[in-house]
C-alpha cells in the first residue's frame, strides 16, 4: 500500500503562505502534462493530486470545477498539509 492509498477519503487541509487554505477529501492522483505538443520546449509531465473541495478560505491558487474538484501539483503546491490534525508537509 502506498501513502496516497492511505489518504483516500480523508479530510486534508492545504495551507499557503498568504493565509488561504483549502479543505478537501483526497480522491486520487494522475500523471498530468502541460497542454502543448510533446516536441514543444515548454512541454512537461508531472503528478497532480485531486481533491473534492469541502471548504475554501481566502483565495488559494486552485481552480474548483463545477462538480467541486480541484488539483494540486508542483505549480500550486501548498506550504503546509495537515491530515488528522497532524502536519505531514
């Protein structure tokens, strides 16, 4: 079992330096990519982590979909992550 599997369906609090935060239920992760051709120098692949939004405070750097999901990756990674009231990052 990997760490991501242990977090499934747990409430996770994501905090950024500006004081904004997002509470979400961890759903899954996926291999993601920048939306351009593979031969473009800006092309890159990375991992994104998917959450179901529960509560948002401030203006975290996330986009929430119509069905209340958001992704976090290296470009908008939080400064602090709490699971079961314990800091893991």
